């Protein structure tokens, strides 16, 4: 591995990082897994899910929005951090209506995979059972609001060719939900639907006619648990995640 210019420590392991990198990026390049749901490839970090919470200098921070500095010491796998992450996963499950056995994204869902990794069983919080609608009005895409975790991946990563946003949020508080700008022609395309489903970490954006294609046992997280592709440098299957429509 080519050495960077900054040395940091993650759980007593010294690693090299590059100037300007986030803690998540530096960890990933050194085969250390820090869970994320909102962070995605080259998208600008948003810090919305907080699953990447780590402890630096006695403070809890999001690893995707925190830039490395020389001599930084990061706690990533302590029992305290693991419980925080588990509680965040539990909150995401109880806040929405996630029916994993029947979900089209089961086996390919990052939230479900993280629940397995952090051994979530019965959530410590009460279920909200919020009444949300399913929007199937688009020709190629279903918006399943019951599963949306408001990670902003689709908003940040799926855009029209001219750079205009295709996805956005409307309303506030408990009523906030994702929507599509139907004034943009590309919002109706099959390519946009495929890009939206690929970038969504859960089953909130489903391409019509594109679900249940992979048999149980061959799905992404059937083959390798989440994080193993980073920790063991395993190339996971799952196809292209090109987000340009």
C-alpha cells in the first residue's frame, strides 16, 4: 500500500492516510470497516445517518464528515460505539415499516445487513407504525415511503444530464418524504429508475420489473456479510451503481 502523509490510529492500529481524506475513506483504504448508510462513493458526505459514529478525543463524531489529522486516535470498535450503532439501527427499523421477508431488496439491503452484523433482535424502542403511502405513479419506479431512511443518497447522486435534481424532500418533521420532480423528462426513464434503485441502501426505491431477480442464496449479503469486502478486500457482486441518468 502506498503510504500517505498522515499517520492515524484506529483501535490501536496505526495506518497511513492522505491529506483531506475523511476517517471513513482512510479506514476503507486500510481494510477497516466503519458502517455507513448515507455515505456513498464520490458523493459529498452528508452525515445524516450517523452510523459511522466514532470517538475521537473523547467526543462522538461522524467519521464520514471528519477529516483526518496527524496523530489522530479513533475508537471504532469499542462496546460503547457498537451499542450506539445498534441503537441507531433499531431506531431506523421502528421509525419505518420494514417487512424484510417480503421486501424486494432483502439480501441486498444495507440496513438489513447491518442489523445482522450488530445482532439486532427485538428493538429497545416502541414501533411508531407511521401510516405512509406507496407511490407507484411513475412508469418505471416505485417510491416505498415506508422504507425510506432519509439518507439523501438519491437526492445527491441521481441527477438529470443538465445537473438538475431529480429527487428531493417535501414537508417537514414526521411528514417529510422523498419525491421526484415530474417536470423533468428524465425522471420517467428506465435508466433513472435503475440508478435510483442501485443507489438506495434500502428498499425505498424499486425499479418496476427489476425485483426478485436474484435467487435466495445468491444475493449480495447472502454471499458475504456487510463489511467483509473491506475487511478482506473481497469483490462483492451486485452490478453497476452508475447514478447518472
